[in-house]
């Protein structure tokens, strides 16, 4: 799925403007869990920094919320990055 379609899918799931959404999303239980999973994945790989692939896998592993739904709809496969 092209990045533009991903952007449109995320925008369709959020009903507030971007600044409000970013503030709210940053502290949802799903986003905290995704960040924790990304941090663990990054640490297991020997890095102190979370890369985009770590965050994508973390978001997908949570399995719930807007980000997980968009990734699933786009055909994202977390296992493909794990190997």
C-alpha cells in the first residue's frame, strides 16, 4: 500500500486535528505497549535506539488500536521484519 493510502487510512480513523491526536495518541495504553515492545526488540538487537522497524513491529504486536488496524489493512507482516 502506498504511503499516501496509509496516511489517508490513519486520517480516516482519527476524528480530531493532528496536534490533538498526536497528544492523545502518545499516551494511550496501546501506544505505551507498542513503545515498550519496540524498546525490548531494539534492546534484544543490541541497540539503545528504537528504529522504525522496531516501532512498526511493536505497533503490529499490540494488535489493537488505530495503528494496528491500519497496518493489518495494509498487509503489514511483523514476522517478515523479525527474521
